[in-house]
C-alpha cells in the first residue's frame, strides 16, 4: 500500500506546473553562474534557485511563466496543453473556454497556433495585480510574444488580431478547429492534436508545428516553431525575416569561447579548411537563439548582433562568418 510520501509525490507530479529545464542550454551552466540569473531575479515566489544549475521548487512554483519569458537561451520551456483555434482563459477566469494556468506561459509559437484557423483569438485574464499565480509583468511578456507572432505571420502577408482582455468569465466561443465533440470526448490527446493539424486552413501549416513531447529535443521547441512558421511562408531569399544573427568584426582570434558558451552549438571552428586557407569560424544561423551569450563572452569584443537578416541567409545552412589568413597570428591550431 502506498505511503504518505508516495501519495505526496503523485500529487506533486500531477499538479507540477514548473517549466521544463535543459541544463545544456542554460547560460549559467555553459558560461558561469554570474553570466545569467534572470530567472532567479524575476520569480515573484522565490521558487527559483541557482546552484550548479537552475533548481525550481515544484511546490512554490505557480507556473506563471515569468522565468520562461526572460530566459535568453530558452533553457526553460513551459509545459502547455491546449487546442489550437479557440480562445483561452487563465486559471483565474471562470467559464467553459479552454484554460491555461497563466497567459504568461504562452510564447510566440503558441499565439501563432491559436490564431492559425481564424486569424484572431481572445485571451482572457483575471486581476493580475491581485493574483496568486502571477504578477502584472506577465502581461508585458505576453505583449512581446504577440508582437513576435505578428512579425512571424507578417512574412506570410497576413495580419492577426489577438484580444487580451480582463474578464471574470470566458465561455467557449467556437470549438477548437476541426474537432468534433466526439473527438474531444473520445480521442486521446495525441489523436486530438493530429486531427486538429489535419483539419486546419487557411494557415493550416502553422498548426503542424511540432509538439515533440517524446524524446530529446536538440533545439528549443519555440526556436524550431518560429523557424517553421517562416519556412511555411516560402519567402524569397531577399525577404527580411524577424531574426537576429551574430556578426564577427575584424580582430577575431578564433578562440573557443563562442563555441563553448553557445547554448545550441550554433558556432563551430575549422582549423583544417581547404588547403592553403586559414582557419574558419562557422555559424548555423537557424540554431541562433539571439541570447547574446557570445557577445558578452567574447574576450576581444568583436561579436555584435544584427537584425538585418534575409531568408536566404537564415535558411542557407552553415555559413562562414570569419576566416583568418594562414599567416595571421592565432592561426595555428596548437595556439588554441
């Protein structure tokens, strides 16, 4: 017979709203504990602690999403369950509309999925000033997520309408896109998601953004979703896209710092390129998180971020961002 500890562990697991954490993408781990402590500073419930890695107290965490909003490397990811195509209320709002613990958990990719069928959605929240879950700052993060979603959808030549309203009640205004009541009642969560993805239009491709819940995710889910939204637009190579990439100025010494601190391994070095040419620093642009870790860590301060990015560059695969002359100081691999 299960004991009290087993029962408590079961309850905690069932009600755990803490975000998922990937230490391998955490700047506090890949760089240093002084390089980033944004999640600790922003948590209104003192549920986040930083030791060798980030630790989140599953009891104190309310699931407001503030730490996710400020994490520059997407090492923190919200655990969300919702159906695309229908309005959403926070847990402090009554009604029959689908609910999430806090609207602060929604990211740009989530907003895109929610509006993909109809082009609009209502997001209802309670009184954030007197909320046991979050604080008013969650609405600021939500506004940023909406703005990012608008920029992504704009590449498709479309506009969206997201109504963020304080309400006491929000009832289901329309069923999740393409789903029957029978499907909702009898279908498993995976089947429901599959049905939704197959039934949606006109931006149905956006609903096919993967919800990889099983198995490892080499890239953060939100980063992969944003890239996929742009890819589905099939833009021309010269189309500007809402992305930022690092530029390397003269003076790079080909040290290993940027390759070590990058949370997603976007940088790589090659000391044996084509015969007779100097060593090279390369970048996988679609893996860049815009976290600024490389900018802050660069010992010679030659890395800067640039938001003038075209689709051809972003989608073109690994690219050379800096090359040293063969006889330039620091070109000898033994030096590094």
